[in-house]
């Protein structure tokens, strides 16, 4: 069953963060993930507080395990170093709904 990785990043240094984003995107594709939301053209906060500096990224993975394999891979651990100090990131992995009976 597919899984989605949902990331909310509060970006402190956009230029520095973009170096991370480019390399992470390459690795996501290489490891079987696909982006469903990456740089929304249109976005509006409907409730609560969501500063314009916060970026939402949603990637889809073939399985929960495939997403975890990406997240814990040595390759991603190297890429992740590129965002050190330039953002505060929250990440949640969720499994796709199965067909309702």
C-alpha cells in the first residue's frame, strides 16, 4: 500500500535551503518517490497560523517501507546536512487509505 511523506518546513534562509531541496528532489526520484505537492503555485491558510515562509511538500511512495528506506538511507543522511541551520522541519509519514468495505 502506498504512503505519503508530508513535510512542513519553516525556512530561515531560502537560498541555502534551495541547495538542499534540489539534491533531495533528485534522491526522492532515484529512490522511487514522486512529488504531489512541492512548490504550490496557489496556497491559502484557511485556519490557524501558517506563515508564508512555511513550505509544504508531499511525496508519494510505493510503500511505507520504501519511504522509510529513503529517510534512513546513507544518501539522504548526507543530503539532509544541507538543510542544517537553514530551516525547521516537521515530517510525518502516513499510509494511504485502503479501499473501504
